[in-house]
C-alpha cells in the first residue's frame, strides 16, 4: 500500500471511529508500527490529526486564528451562545473567555440584564461597551494576537483576585479521553485560572470541537459544570462524553 493510500485510510478511520491506534492499524495492514507512526507524524505536521500516545485523535478545526475562526460554524456558535446567555442571572459576576463564540455570547446578553462581566478579551469588552446595564471589567496583560486575549503574569495576578459566579470557557477540543484542550500552553493556563476562580464553568462547545483534541490540556472534564453544544453536534461524540459522566446540554 502506498503512503498516500495509508494516509487516506488513517483519516477515514479517524472520521469513522474517532481515533487511530497505531499498533492495531499496523497489525491490520501487516506493516511496522514505525511506518504508521511516520504517517501520523506527517499528517500531524499538516494539521490533519493530533498525535497522542499510541496513536492519534481528530485535530480541531478551531485552532485557526481569530479572523479565520469567525467564519467557521457561525450558526452553531449562535446556538451555543444563546444557550449560554440564558444561564446568566441578574446580579451575577460572569467571567467570559475569549474567542468567537464568547463574542457571540456577549452580543446575546439581554438588554435589560444588570450584571458584571469580567473578561481578558478586548473583543468581548467592545461588544459590551454599549450595553446599558452591564458593568465591564477588563483584565489586562500581554496580548496573544492569535486569539486576541490577554495572557501572562499580569493577567494571572488579576484573575486571582476575582471570584465569579459563572465562567464561560472556550476550548478547541472536547474529547472523552483527552479532556478539554487548546492549542497554546499559556492560553490554557489563563483558562485554567478562570476555572479555579469560578463557582460554575460552562464550556462553549460547538459541534466541530466535539471529539477533537489539541496539544494542551485546560482542565479535566470533571472540572466543569456542563458542555453547551449545538443541535448538529455529532451524536457519537455527545454520547461518548455523556458515557464519561459529562453533562452535555444540546441547544434546542
């Protein structure tokens, strides 16, 4: 079998089964594990999968920069944002992560809502600049241009002084084994800090993130209150998360 054929098979297996085990695939094709691992490395370098110990998982399409992500799954993000906005109650202190779904959430907060929003995302803050009764507190720091959020020591210190009722967490991967992941280590640390400072954490999990994984763990699935996803989210991925004990709430 040619290398191109093997790679097509690997990608087809990821689509159908949600993972590839290098040892099993090598035995099935009567090839060495080294050959399969080399194929996995090359596919990972092209951004087509995410390598893990023993094999690979689907790569998240949500690792592109902010502008590119703005064009991905807009309808699904609107559904998730609407479900998230419905959870916010008057008088609460709400932490909102960065990202395109978080920006959509800010847009959907009711016009009569009186609450405090704390965010390290300039784009979220700008969306709320004209909201009549939401107090906006911006956490500063070094700008991570890829996601348009603040990060680093200054941001960490500020977050450590906040106690939030809710945190709406954005990630690039939601997987029953790999957990909640994102593509940058320092951004993952900021998300983790928010989770630790919030009474409840809800994951903004549009369907393209379900079953996918990125390089850096944010928190385990057990650390969050629920995953909010859209009606078109993959049924198998949702079922696997629920089997792992995750509260997955599908927008209606």
